[in-house]
C-alpha cells in the first residue's frame, strides 16, 4: 500500500479493453498498477449511443455512477434500471447484468470494482492495453 497520496492525471490513465463490451472506450483512473490501491479499482467508461455490455456476471462487487447521459442496466430477469447523471447502482458478486446506452448522446460512467479475495484487479474487467 502506498504511504503517500498518489494523483493520476486523466492524460496518464491507460485505456483498456473491457471484455464483452461494445461501442465503449474504457480508462483506468485508479488501479494497483497505477497508484498502488489494492482493495478496489476505478474506471471511466464512455458509451456511444447503442454501446453497452453483454449480459454477464462477475465475482467482484461493482458500483456504477453515471456522470453524463443515460444508460440502462438490465438484470437477468429483465428488470431495467435507467440511470441518469449522478445516479448509481450496486451490482453484487455473481449477479448478471447488461448495459445499454439507448440515448442519442454519449454517456459517461464511473465504474468502481472491488475484487473478492483471491481475484486479481484485472480479472473479468479487461486488461490494460499496450
């Protein structure tokens, strides 16, 4: 764990490929490889209109916070949750969800992921692009 404050500028945040996502650009804002944070990581996703993520689950806890635009998170049973600016949603480990930007404007969303013990910060969350 770092023993000092670590600032990461957005210009230094690496883009990464998020598995089973489409029409989206994803960036790591805080991550063990960037700042030394160990219990969670924070990403920023830009979803183009009709962009999203396929229905899938993760063994990690996830929180999504929409910064701008709207996204719809759909649970496995078909329930839809529409999120606008500053709305958030918690996805427990093992719960399936899909994401879709149904709007005509891009949407920006913070993604906070807390891997379970024994899971690396990159598992199931895409790898940093080279």
